[in-house]
């Protein structure tokens, strides 16, 4: 029997795997973490692009509480997402350039360009949603090149893979230290970061950390204890409170440090969650379908905002009082459900080219371990 490959960033339909005691098993904690992260990404967009723009007149500060909660999760969502992406990239960057260029660099750039054009067309029909969108050919060219759109995660992965592959033989500190400095500089507002350039600058260090520190991260996950979960969650809460109390969000180095604590907590929580199979299986299943949710959810949210925002704003105080607390959760679930339904529909009509770079089909790798 041929030895199975260790973990990589999964292409659409491909499951992340790790080698454990001589046989390949899917990294359940990593899938679960990705599932939670994509929920948090959609929830954040629901809150800041829809929920906070509704005219609530119930006399309670619930919308502000939802906004505050979303802000507290900012150091967790994308840093954890990119850390896991780096973990899955460890083997991919060792492959020949022709493989990396096609399967990763060109693949992510292709997806970014295709869905940027789709977003540009669809979001033009929903001008009420406040989000980054190109309104001219020059603006579209800018988003294609130097100032990525809401789809910046795909753009970032292409750039990060290029850098990691090109400098794979360089000393790790030679990349990690400048990447950490870039993150600190961008977070401190010392660089011009229009659009989503800030996320691009701030998260390279987390991708590289996942790539270079994969054994340590996997060991951290494998040895996660209840005590560590308590300690990391308390540490995360403390650093968030200290940052807020001191107004230190823009202090040099503070934001990356808080994000490191958040990632440590996120990995620990995901590892503990993976021991509850009933719950973790649901998150892990979602974590294996993050790509379609990520690329489809914004147009879906724009459509639902157009359909619902004015109607909810016009509801009476009693009606709003019923929906105000759970509205972000319900809309997040609806957006994710509709996005997955659209994905299934597109695959049914053979539009798989929307989710992977077209090319010759290769036989699917034999999977060993948990089914799914």
C-alpha cells in the first residue's frame, strides 16, 4: 500500500488529512475550527453590513452588544483561519513549482478573479448593502491587483503560497520576523491599507506560523486539556479587556500579540470540541465546505438585506422586540444554508469550474480514516 500524503490546504472537495500512527486520518479539530471560523465570518458580515443598518427602535442596546461581540472576535477569526491554512500548506510548498503554481497559486487567483467578477455584477444590483465593490473599470482593476475585495482570503493565499514556495529554503526567522513586523505596522495604522490590504498585511505571519510550526501546533492540539482551555480563554478575555481599557488597539505590536493569544485559545477550543463527536462532526462537515460559503455568502446577504432590512425597520416595537436578539443568528444560518443550496445547484448543472481551476481530471486520492 502506498503511503498516504500528510496534510495540505484542501482543494474544493478534498479533505485535509494528517498522518497518525501509520495511517491517515482527517484533522477533525482543524476542520471543526474552520467550520466555526466561517460561521463567525458570515456572522460578522451579517452584523456590520445588515443588522447595524436596520432602524431598531426598541429602546435597548442589543445592536451595540452584537457589534461589540463581533469586534472581540476580530483577533480570532482570520488569524486562526490562516494558521490552519498554513498547517495544511506544509507539504504543498515542498512540491515542484509546476504543481504548486497550478494547484495553489493559479488556482486561488483564478477563483478570486472569477468570483470578483460575479460579485461585482451581483452587488451592483444591491446598492443598499455597504460593502467594498468596484463601480468602475479602474476600480475593478485595482481590486484585481493591489487592493483586494471582500474575497481577499483567496488573493492572500495565492500570494502567501508564492512567497512560501520561493523562500522555502530561507531561515524561518528570516520570514517570520519581518512578517510579524509587517503585521504590527499594519495593525498600528502606520501603513496605507485601503480596502482589505490591512488583512493581507496582518495575516501573513499566521500563515507562516502554521506552515513552519505545524508539529508544535498539532502537538498543542493533541495535548489540549480542560485546564488549558480555561487558561487560554481567560488569557484571551484579559488581553482583550486590557487592550480596550488602555485604548491600545493601535499600539505597535499589541494587535498581533492579542491575535496569538486568540489563536492559542481557538486551537485549544477546537481540539476539545473534537472530542464531542456529535457537535464537532457538524462543525467539521461545515469546515470542509468553507470555499462555497465564502464566495457565495456576500451576494446572498445582499439579496436578503434588500428583502428584509426595510421591512424589519418598519416593524412596530413589539415585533422588533421579538426578533432583535436572535436576528443575527437566524440570518447567519439562512445565509449559510442558501449558499450551500446554491453550491449544490451549481454542481448539479456542471458548473464545478466556479469552484476549481478547470483542467484534466485526476483520480481522487484514497482516503483512510473517518468517513465523510
